[in-house]
């Protein structure tokens, strides 16, 4: 299990992946792991979300939340892909 408080603190300082606002919560992404809701994923599976959206993610369910956000913000998916590519290639 990866737990990294310093990394989570750095995510809190980033802008929200959806709104571009700060401060943020590190929202753990469980979708696609095949585990139960009680299992928190590793800390490297987080995205910065403003607190209100992080709460909504928990209230409506993760899969529904992310699908709705992609539909509401068409450039949202591209922003995630760019961040993933940066992280991948910056670490090589």
C-alpha cells in the first residue's frame, strides 16, 4: 500500500482538475480497481478536486460522478491525458 503524506499535501496545492480552483482535496480513484468501497487505493491514484466536488464524488458514486464530469466538460478528459503523459515522461 503506497501512503505518501507529502505527495497528498502537494496535490492539495494543485488546481482542481475540473474547475481550476484551489484549494483541493486529493480524491482517491477506486474505479477500475475491482475492490470494495472500503478499500482506499494507493496515494498515487488521486486527482485534485475542490472539496464540494470531492463530496459529490462520494455522494453520487464514483463511476457516475466521473462520467458526468467528462460529459459536462469535454476538455476534461484531454487534461487528464496530458497530466498522465507529463508524469510518465518526466519520470523517464
